[in-house]
């Protein structure tokens, strides 16, 4: 399956639709999930065009991969989630519940991030 540029996260990256951003750097954009499943529910997406976990790990550069995971930690630290605990979740494939085919990591926490 080829990357589909019309997916909602591609539109957020192009600023064609609004999001509720919490963090951005050279590698990622992080924003609040529109239908939160926990008091804190953030989505972290790479800026590159990768449809899922496998596409990202097979085709992204080491710099992009490191940048992505470092950014996740920055968001966790920024929101003070380390002490409260948090979950990282990435759905890969339709049958696993992936709805948006631009790779992303969910950060979920019962703490209301500031
Ligand atoms: P997944 O099922 O892993 O592909 O997750 C996609 C997530 O994107 C879901 O939790 C949706 O609630 C979320 N989502 C869809 N559209 C938007 C949007 N415009 N802004 C923020 N989150 C969104």
C-alpha cells in the first residue's frame, strides 16, 4: 500500500486542518487526540511520509528514527508524565485498529498533562 497524502495527519502537517499542538521540532509534530481515550492523549507523528511502524523502520533514516523516539520522551517529560506513568501505543494495520495511515505513536496517561 502506497502512502496516501490525503490522510488526516498529512493535512495537519500541511496545516490544511487545525490541531491542538503540544510540541514540534525538526522530526515530529505532537498534538492532542481529537477523541481522547484518557485524560492525556497525545499523538506524535514523524514529519516524513511513512504509513505505519514497518514503513517507518524500513525506510526512515537513523536520524529520523532517533528524532522520533527522542521527541516522544521530550513530550512525556514536558507534560510531567514520568511519575504518573503512561502508555505508548502504535496500531499497525487495519486489523489491529489503525485508522490513520501516517505512522504515529499514542501517548496515554491518567494524569491530566499540563
Ligand atoms: P489509530 O487508530 O491508531 O490510527 O489512531 C488514530 C487516532 O487519530 C484516533 O485516536 C483518532 O481519534 C485520532 N484523530 C483522527 N483525526 C484527528 C484529528 N483531526 N486531530 C486529532 N486526532 C485525530
